[in-house]
C-alpha cells in the first residue's frame, strides 16, 4: 500500500469517527437532560416533604395550645411524624447537594482541561491560520461561579460537547496538513521523513488526549445518570415516604 492510499484510509477513518461522535453526542445530550431532570425531581420531593412538615407542625402547635381537649400532645403521633419527615428532608437535601456539587465540579474540571487543550492546539504552526481562527472563534469558555443553577450546569455541559467537537475539527485540520506535507514531499522528492514522523506523532498524541477526555466525559455522565436514576427510584419506591406523605395526616 502506497503512502497516498494509507493517508486516504486515515482520512476516511476520521470521517467515520466524526459520524460516530455525532451519534454519541446526541445520546450524551439525552443523558445529561435526564440527570438534570432527576435533580429537579429530587428538589421537588424535598419541597413536598417541607410542605408536609409545615402542615403537620401547624396542627401540632394548635393541639399543643389546646390544654382543655388535649391532655398530652406528645402522646399522639404528630411529633413522631414530624421527626421522621425532618430526618427524611435532611437526608434528601444532603443527597441533592452532594449530587449537584459533585456532578458540576466534575464537568467543570473537565471543561477546563478541554479548554486548555484547545488553546494549545491553536498555537500549532500548520499554515492554516484562517481555519484555526474559525475554530478558535467557536470555543466556549465558562467561568466558574459560586452559585450553581441548572442553567449554569447546562452551559458547562454544552461547552464540553462543543469544545470536544472543536478538538475533533483541529484533528481533521491537522490531518489535512499532514496529507499535504506528505504529498508535496513525495511529488517534489523532498527527503523530510523526520518532520513527517514528528507531525504524525503529534497528531496521534492529540487523538490520545481527545479520546482520554471524551471517554472521561462519557463515564461522568453515565455514572451520574445511574446514580440519579437510583435516587429517584428510591423515592418512588419508598414505603416510608408514602406512609408519611400521602393520605390524611394523623
């Protein structure tokens, strides 16, 4: 197999990987939406518990003041119901905070690494300044803020997806540059094998970095989707919550 055919094969392989990336990206978007939806459901469950606590607490205080009809308000189950509900509320609030903070921090840290890679790639001297500028102008960099919201989380996720695609664009741009160099060297009979090897190795190192962070993104999303799914499943199947939240209060 001559050098030209080999380069064509590598280009076709990059195109196939791009198509695969588009499919996986669509799946990632769906999974990240599910995670945020699960966090929202968890937050709504906390609100529901708080609302029930307020309702039961008002009834308990009213009975506590009724010294004539109620001999001992502590002898009924209202105070016990309050204690259980408060305990559940604390548990789910802590779980919500843990999930939201950890997921956001993981995604943000990843976005920073990807951003730094893009900054480095833009410095590559590959005689394609206009193409590099076009890619560079599409880079999204989100600054970290102390307040976490679903909107901010979505922004970070979208920046990761966008910037991973841009790394892939850089790889294709670099690949076209390599093809041009190899082809010109062959046509003009220029013995510049060392440089050819160097730029090919550089491309491979970029691909390795890209694959590393892309796979990390896949694992982060997959992990937190499963974790948040389990949390919602726990809520949906909690007999304790059903016992203390649904039906008439004691």
